[in-house]
């Protein structure tokens, strides 16, 4: 049944998988195979079809065409339950854990056994033994809400292993992890392959893929562009070409850093998150005209709240000055009036109105004033003229300016949002995860736009979970951890190891280089 | 071949199944077609029910058309019925646009009727005041009373995040009892459950009033309220389509977080929309007491405020569409009575609403038959 000459059957073998969604062919005749005991990376840009393919393997989708074998036997899954029964476990980007329950309870959830009495103590030991066997550091008795994201990921791994998975599919597992946690994850993955399990590692990060994978399959636009090539001897450049289909430019060119006057000054700012828990615990920051301040941190450490406080969307305590004025009126309207532009994290829910046209979405910040407003009436022809010119200038690919925003691709929607925000000629631009989920071409475009704003003398706060992006664009980097700024560095002097350590809350006695641009800031 | 879900097992189940596929784009004409289709489907189902209980659906429908649009006289009557439906339909359509589920148009209509009556019955104006003063005062009072009845749920929603459906629904009962109190008590005419007839100055002008000059208009009871309704519909259409405020409503209706992000004061707009919505419904109440009944009584509305919800839905919340839908339902109310005093007309209305809601599926999804 196996297609190659090796003795053991392939753990997974896919032949000619086709999966169509309305308007797109997500997988177009894809072949893929996973050998026992290997880490096989599935590399591709967002929308290349990687997750679709693995969702088929995990029983979430049914392929329109093609066949699939597990351990040499043909299978056709009707649900994830079938896939798990066949020994395939998938760990999604969003974890499915119950925060108020313990690790053991989460692992047992949904199983037929134990039937009535949980006998938790016995199972706790079982979990601990299973985890220890692979060097997974997890306390079975801890409640999930107490765990870090990295630990929660380990619980998901444990869940799959407990269900007898010998193939683990991990969808962008490093997206939510700090550098040190990534190392830890890689150690776990190696321990698992050593014990004979196989791993599919979905990612779009080249360095990571080269670091962990034995073999690599690259996908582009639903098709395989490189099938199971050995990671050894492959370069980043090769992979990038296979992934994007053309030569990739290096990082965005940047001019000298000429900081101007302080545009945003925050002193001892406190704010709560949506659950009423403290999210910012005394943040002090300065951002100057002509500089990009990167905020580095693991997701959920107060970044979203920081952006919302600055853009007037969240109430706060403390002092925020924008261009020397104390921002007392804490409303989004007030922030807009003061020239604060906001590229929000949630493009479809916050940054755009999905069922309104491109035109209506582009005037979201400009509809109150001339030339769009004409007294209390909106000058429709002026709005349409503006929309037409922005659509061209920012290359928003859409049939017309009447196209509904929800029909735009992620990259085009982000171009629309940037067009609108940059067109307001902001003195302060708050960009949150501006390139998340975009393909390489769109990322380049977004980076160029941000740099152009910097050239034009705007102050920019760049919040991103992608450390490479922050280091590539920012003039200074501030590390946020649990609502505190643990340090601010000039990007030229920043050290990735040190940043990573701070991102996970460890100061480790490192000398904090507080940038000289922050005189008189109470030490964080 | 022992794995769960073997290929044979699946092959054996190969049969046609209906598959819903999300639509990426909705053609411009589709909503209209879906609405027409839903109404046609509803009429078909109603016809089947009529036939099943021994009626003759074709004769019934012909009778409805004839008694609603058969001659100028009944057309006029249809328009009289359509007038409050347009106004309350607009009230609902406006609120629904911002996803505020005001189902209290009925109560707001009653309060408007009460407010307009108060001008005459308290009286708020000296007796003998000319119509040119009385009618505007009643209009204003009717709008204001309705707006007040909208303000209450609006405020509760905006400040305390109270569910507006429950608040508006309950306020309908309060308004009905409020009317009952006044017509049974202070304003009762000789112990009957209605007030004295208003003086002529408090009557909205009707076409039949011009019969002395133009005899052809004799008997036509269409009153100035229809003009109010049509003007309100056009004004609302313009505001929603073209004004800054209308843009805010459309944006908030589509995505409240995006509206907040755009710096829109959602709480203030919520209250304002509820007040205008209530005011429009109040205007319908004013038009009924001043244009049709000429007194306040318990039964002023056969549920216009509830029918308005269906009217707004058929119109897909478009103010100009409300006019068409209201005329259709005005005809149904008028002519339905010819068939059966209760039952059949309400049944047809209900089936129309269900069909409309079901037709949303067609707008969101493409329906395909596939071999499964």
C-alpha cells in the first residue's frame, strides 16, 4: 500500500485532494505524505490552503475529490471523532479549553470514560506520567485560566496524546508564543518524534520551519509548489520564492531617525479590560514625531487596551497628552479630532462595516467635515470622487467603489483601512497587528505605508506580536508584560534574547536600558 | 477497509441533498424578487388553507382586489387604512435600520392619539381657535406624546442596556390602559367608553370636504394624514440616504463597534431614533383621531403598530418601500373584513411575515442540489 520503498507505511498519504469553497479552490489536487517519526512542515502564505488541507485530514471538512490513507488504509472521515479514532489529532490556533476547569478535567472532557465518577486523583497521576514521558511541563491540577498561553498549548497537546494520537497536526503553533516558549515547544516536538509519533507543522515563518522540520511541503494558492523537500540544504530564499512565487524584497528601506517633538505622552495610565480586570497597570510612554515606537509582547498583555486608551475607545486613569493637550474628553470622536488615526486589530468587526460599500467605509472618519460633509448632508459625488482616487492610489482591488467591504480580501480590506486612516493626515497613528493574516505582498505594502507616514513626520505606535516586524520597522521598542512597560530600547541596541525574556516577564537581573528619550519616567 | 467510514459506506449513501452555499455577492434585483416571491408564496399557501377549509380561494382573492381597488371610493378607503400603516411602518423601519427592535409602535400610536386628543379635550387651546392653529397643535402634541413613549425605552436601552423589545412591548399595555382610563373616566361621553366628538376645527381636512366645489370628490374620506405620511417617507428616505446622521444610523446598524470606532455617539443616536420612531407612530395616532374617528375611543387601532413590523420587513426597511407595503396591507385589512371579520386576514399577514423571514435564506445562501 505504501508508495515508497520504506518498510513502515506512511502515517498519512493524501492523493489529489480537491476542496472548493464558493469562489475559490482552496485545495487543487494536493498530494501530501507524512512519514512515521518525522516533523513535516506545511509552509505557505495565508490563504494558500494549508489549514484547509489539514482540516480535511482532521475530519472537519470533507474533500470534494481525492483520497486519503492513514497507516496505509484508505479512510474517509465524517467528523473529527473519526479522525481521532484513527489516531490523528489537530491543535488549532484557537484553543478549545474550559478556563475554570483543571488540566485533567479538560483532557478528559468529551471522552466516554470515566463514565460517572471522575476519580480525578487517579487521572491526575496518569496525566503527569504521560506529560513527563515527553518532557511536557504541566501541572494536571492547575486550572486552565491560571496557565500561560504556552502552557495551555501543552494541555492541548496532552489532550490529543491522551486520545491516542500518533499524528499531531499543529496549526501555526508559534503564533501566540514568546521566543523562549517556542524553544520549549520545539523540544517537546522532538521528544514526540523520538517516541515514534509524527507531526505536521503548519506555518508561514521560514526560520521556524527550517529549525524544526525534517521535510517541507510548500503550498501556494491551493497547489503544492514543493513536495516533501528535505529541510537540510534548503535556504530561506528558496522557500520564500516557492511560497510567494517571485523574488521577495528585503526589509523596507528606512531613512535616518530624526525624532521631533513629543506627540503622545502617557503617564501612569491605568485601565481595565472588558472583564473589569486590570489590563494596564501604570503605563508611561512617550512617542515623538517621526518615530515608530514598537510595542512588543505576547498576546493579551495589555496591547489591545493600550491602543484603545490612546484612541479614546476605553476609559482610563492617569494622564495622556496628545500634542501637549491633556486628553480629558475620553471619546473616540475627541481622539479623531486631535489627529489620532487607528488601524484596529479587528479589521472586519471594528475597522470596517461589512455590509456598507467601499465608499461608505472610506468616509468613516471624514464624513463630518468638508468636502464630504456639506452642512448636514453628505456630498455623495465628493465622497465618490474621494473613494475613486483612494481606490486607485492605494490599489484596493475591487470591482467598484460600490462593492461591499465584506467582499474584499484581507489585504485589500487592510489597504482600505490604511487609506482611510492615512488620508486623515494623522499626527499620531496607532497600528495594531497591521499585517496579521496578510500575504507577503500585502505586508510589504503595509510596511511601506507605515514608513511613508513616519517620513511625513507622524508619530506611530506599532503593536505587533511579530517581533521581526517590530524590529524591522521601529525606531524604539517597548516591551509590555501584564500591563506594564518592562523596558524601552533603541532598536539598534535591542537584543532579541533579552526582549524575549522580558516578554515572558523575566527580568533576570538584566540591566534595563531605558532609552534616553524618556527622562523623568518613573522606572517601570 | 476496516477504518471508520469506509469508501463503500459513503458510496452507498449517494443521493441528492440540498446544500446551502454562502453567497459572496447579492445581485441588486434579488431582494425585490425574494420579496415578491415570498408574498406570492404566502398567498399560495393561504389559498391552499382557504381551499382546505372549503372556501374558494380564487373568488376570495378576486373579492379582496375588487373591494380594495375596485373603484375610486374603495381606493380612497384603502388609502385611509394605509395612512397609519405608512407612519407606523416608517417608525419601525427607521428603528430597525439601527437594529433597534421597537415593537412598541402600537403603544406610541395610542399615546399620539391621546396627546392630540388632549389638545381638544383638556382643552389646551381656547375654544373656538381656528383649524389653522388647532391642527398644527394636535400634530405637534401627537408627535410629542409618541416621542415621549419612544424616549422611555430609548433611554433605558442607551443608559442601562435594557432590552428594548421587552420595554416597548410592555409599554404597549401601559398605553392601552392609559387610553382606557381616560375614555372610561375623565373624558367619557355620558358614561360611554368614548369621548365627545371633536369640533370641526380639530378634523384633518378630507377630500370629501371639497365636494361642494368638486362633486367628484364626494364621499372620498382620504385625509391630510396621507400627505403627512408620504412627506415623512420621502424625508426619511433622504435623511437615511444622504445625511450625515443617516450615515451614522446605517453605520451603527451594520456594525456598532465600527460606529464607536468612527467616533459616533451611539447612546445619543439610540435615544434620538427611538424618539423619532415614537413620534412617527404618534403621528399615526393623531391622524386616526383627527382624520378618521374624530374622537378618542378605546378601539382606534386594529393593531396597526404590529402590522407595521411586517410592513417594515416587506419594505426591507426602505422608507419608500414602506409606502407600497402599507398600501398592500391597508387593502388586506379593508378587504379582509369583507371575507371574514377575523381570522383569514390575520392568517395571511402572518404567513406573509413567515415567508419573508424564510426568504432571507435565499439572500444569504445559494441553494444547490448536489449528489451527496
